C-alpha cells in the first residue's frame, strides 16, 4: 500500500468510513441471487409502472428471469425515456491507450503481468502524435487508459498527460489504476472531466481468484474508489462490472446499489454505467458465465427504467450489428474507431493490443450511421471553460 501524505490521511479515512464497501460487505451473494430468482411477473409490472424513477426492488424485478417475457416492452419504454431525457443525440469518444505496462496478474486481462507481450508507455512526443492523429478524426472527447503500473504510468505521469492533452481536447476522461481522493482532485483541477472505474466483480469471495497479484488484488480499495472520486468533486463517475466473471444479474444489481449509494453521498457528480463483456485477448481465460446479446439488452433497459438520468455507454467491444440495433434503447455515448494499443492511432501495432475490438468502423462511418437514423453525433458534451 502506498503512503498517504499526512495532510490527507484524515480525509481519506473519513471517506473510507462511509464508503459503499460497508454496505456491500454486509450482503451475501447467495441472498442476492435468491432475491432476484424470487421476482414475479407482478413485480415486473410494478417496476414498469415506475419507469424512469424506480427503486432497488424494481431493479431486482427488471433484471430477473421473470422480466424476460417483458423485454420488448422494456425496450420500447427505455427508448421513450431516453428520447425524452437526452433527445436524439449521441456522444462520441475515443480511447487513447497511454501504456500497457501492468504490475497486476489478472487472469482475464490481456495486459496481465504474466502475459508475454510487448510493453510500451508513450513518451510526451508520442502522446502528442496520438493527439494529432485523433484530432484529425474529429474527436473532442478522449478517454485515457493504462494498465496498472504506478512506477511507469502512475499519478505524476497521468497528471502530466492531462496537462499536455487539455490543450487539444476540451473533454478528458480516464480509466486507469485507482488513486486517492487528493490525486483525483489535482487531476480535476488540471482538466480532468470524468473517471471510469469498473469493479470487475462485486463478489468479494471470488474476487481474489481473478486477481492473483498486484494492487488490484485489494478488493476494498478498488470498491471504495468511486467514493474517493466523488469526494474529490469530479464531474462524472463511471461504474460497471466485467460481464462474464460472475452471475450477471447479481453484478448488475450490485452496480445499481453502488449507483444509489453514490447519488446519495455525492449528488453533485453525474453518473454513467458501462457494460464491458469479456473479449478475446492474449491468454487462455474463458468466461465462467455466458452473457448473450439478449441478456445485455435486458441489462441496458433495466438501468434506463431504474434511472432516467444515468448515462450509458456502449463500446466497440460489441459488434456493429448489435450496436446498430441497441444504441437507441438507452445508450447515450459510444466509442468509435478504437485502438486498444499504445500509439495505435499514429502507428498501429496489434502486438500491443489489450483485446480485439468487434466494431471496426471508422468514426465517420459511425457518425454517418447515426445521422441516417435521425441522431446527431456530438463530439463533446462538456467543456471546462463552462464551469
């Protein structure tokens, strides 16, 4: 565990004392499974009558097997709610991988320390080369990603990257290693807009079996990360679970509970949910739980019926066919033209990839698809100058 400067210790301890970890630790995974399995059609009907502002009991019903016959109705209602709240716009963003160095051993990840692949951390000039290539594609919103390697791509490296890139992009998000609240505050003061952190699995009992080595093995520290982000006053917080590790219905319920906890404590932030499904990568890991596209549609529509204000993202992990049919049922942002290797926009190199993308269309092809379906592609939806 890294050392926290003395002047920040009391605040970090205060955040930990009220974090979502305590609620999650008190729950039994088997009890959540039983709660979902016990849902009835009458409970689904009740949830549908509360569409857009449901409670956790409603979400349990919507994510349950009892809701499967209602999927068409859920999709239609989800579409109506999304159009009413967000209109016919779709935010487009692109991931920029800064580093694939990683000190963790996670059995499901291509960047895992034990996997034999080329490692690269971008220099300042290489970051600028990527920025120029991405700007040429039209993007104003970038998502910075790294493996978890504090010595190579830790806080200082990320702060320097954000400072460098804010001259090129008005909207900068990160999906990197968990950090402390004072570090998120410093990044926010220098141009950071959003932080996305996925718990991978909320199952505390099985979590260590997926994370064999490194800081990511600390379940509690990772789970408390969104609390630290919220306490730092970051504009947007992104949540999610890696679909395929454990029971997707329970994982989805845990994310919903996490969302409600954060909304109560950090009401000033906006929230988004993503649905990463396991994709092929370097290594031999096979998902334990199958999550098919019908399941994924149930998850997406359940969240929209649960909360009409939450933002939802669909990445290029999913096929063009699925994204073309699902984007209007609750999604508010999509990635496009993604490369999952450091330096991939200026100089593509598949040997550095984290995973294989499924939707390989160019940003302009995705934007044109949206236009032909009556949607406006939006290249940024926030600017620090507007604060």
